[in-house]
């Protein structure tokens, strides 16, 4: 989630490099904008590297106490009679 800063730097650098026209000879805004864009790209790359390193850690998706609530053991009040769940178009014709 650290990519926002890198993207923002790239946008600001692009605006400075390509949208602003300046004729002063002291500072070339195109070069400054491109340098800021490169800084944003570096920040994106570093944030990617940091996030990729976090994959090695084990992530606990379900807390153990919550997991204890869901079991696959049958309940005490199981149904005593069988229920036929066969679709009607597959069942054989019943004799009358």
C-alpha cells in the first residue's frame, strides 16, 4: 500500500516536465520533472520489493476460537429417516 507516494511523484514529475513551459535558463524544468518521475519509479520498485518480502510470513486467516465453532462432526439431533433428494425427472415412475 506504499505505491501511492510513488505514483504521486510520477504524476507531479510528468506535470513539471511536460505541462509547464519555462524559458528561464537557470533551471531546466523538463530535467527536474524527469528526475522526479525517476524518483517515483524508484519508490514504486522499492515498495514492490518490500511487499514481496512479506509473503514469507504466515498469515492467520481464521482465528482459532472462530474455527472451533465450525466442526464437521454430526449433531446430536441427527435426522432419523432418510430424505430422498433425487430430482423428479431422474426418479423411476412410481407404481400406483
